[in-house]
C-alpha cells in the first residue's frame, strides 16, 4: 500500500533571476513500511496529470495561477495537490508506471485488502 502526504510547500529562490523563483512541494511517501521524501514542482504534477489522465481515474488538478508569494494561496495549493495525489491512489487499484516513477517507488501497488487485517 502507498500512502502520500504533502506536509510542506517550500518557496525556492531562483539561482540567477529573482523573478524565476518557484515552489517545491515535499511529498512524504510510505510504501511497504518504508518512508522516503520526494521533492516536486507544480509543473511536475501537471506533466504527470497529462500523462495519466487517459489511462486511469484522476481528480481535477488544482489551478496553476495562484500567487505563490501569498502564504494562504500556497497552503491551498499544497492541500489541493495532496488531495489530487491521494485521489489517484484511492481510485486506482492498478497504478500506471508513471505514478510509481513520480513517487519514486518500485513494485508497490495499491491493494485495499492489504491494509485491512
């Protein structure tokens, strides 16, 4: 079973240009009793959405255009992305390889029966 949370959204300064700053979302992934962290930008969620929307059930992706410098808007996006990724995990018994690659997990499929004793 795979469980994912996004406990933090961390604004990142741009290396060369202040107007190119971006936000990185920290995903905590629990799979097979092992926990690891994956850092993703919103654009990576968009790319995943585009890849998998035709092959599995996906919830709506939160909108891209929010002022990321506003803490409240950033928190709303973090929550929206967490609901998005949890929705994918919840509604698909067989996860596409693209999702497993995105979460950096290997051969750990969703099995609703595995979580119940």
